[in-house]
C-alpha cells in the first residue's frame, strides 16, 4: 500500500491521545481526511498477546483501520492477503489472522 503511517477511526482502541490539528492526509480517492489526533493503540490478538502501535493517526472521516505493512515487516513478519482473508506470520508461527470485512 502507499500508506506512510497507521490510522484508525476507532477511539476504543486508544491508550494515549494527543488532540490537535495535525493537518490533512489524502487517501487513494484524493478526498482530504483531517488528522484530529495522534495516539498509541493497543490491540489484543487471538493468542492473548497485545500489539502496540505508536504514533497512530486518528482521522476524522476514515471508516477502516489502516496498518502500515512495512512496520509489521520490520519485525520479521510476513503478511499474506487473499480475496477473503489475511494473516501475519513470523517464521512458521501464525501470529494473527482474520477475515476481510468490507473489501
């Protein structure tokens, strides 16, 4: 993807929140989304572990969560996407998996 940072509209994931006007970003549809805050997000995955994403942008009009694939890859993870599902692996271990929703 062309994403350069993590982004989410879902405040229930937020741990720390810095509310400020951080400008706009322009997704693939070229419609501006206002960055209304920068947060730390904790997500509990199926195996009970917690992933922490830092410097996540809270976008006012975003409807889905965006995760920068490169940042996950820096931890020697592999992302596999199919038309109906996705998973993240680390060697032979499946770290997390899910079904595509709304795509």
